C-alpha cells in the first residue's frame, strides 16, 4: 500500500470527505485530493497534524507498524483544528498598530490648544 492509499485510509477511518479532511489539516480539499491521487506529497505541517491526532508516522510513510500510535486507539483527542480561537478583549485588538500610527510633530509645527498654528 502506498502513502496516498494510507492517507485515504486515514480519512475513511475518520469518516470524512476529502474536503472535510483538507479542512481538518488546514489545506484545501483539492490539495488533500491531490495527496490521495499522488499528484502532491503532504508537507511537514500536515504530517505533524496527523501525528498529533494519534496516527503513527512510521506507518503513514512506510506502511510498517500500526496505523494508530500505541495508546491512541479509542482515545478521542481534540486536534489542533478543533481548538477554539483565541478571544482578545476589544481594547487589545490592533494595539500594536495604533502605537506607531502617527509620529509626534516637532515643537515648531505642533498645534496648540486652540487648534490654530502658533504664530511666530
């Protein structure tokens, strides 16, 4: 069995379509389809994601050993893709941009309290 066939087996084991599997590992459905058709090879990010979900990389790459890592069978872990997004308080969003948005004007050009330029 080839790597593409083992990737298809993982997807079927999870009960996902190619599009759903692509989304799960953060690639497009077309990209995942290309992995299964042997038109492309999965990158390190995809392999790391599969490993994080309990799939044995030795099995994925060589066919040796078991599909799931020891202790991963029956264990439902939350994968990276299922983690909730980080919620930031509204006052912290974009803070880094505002700090550098407009430099202070040199003293001769600065406006005074009335909003009018200072007469010299």
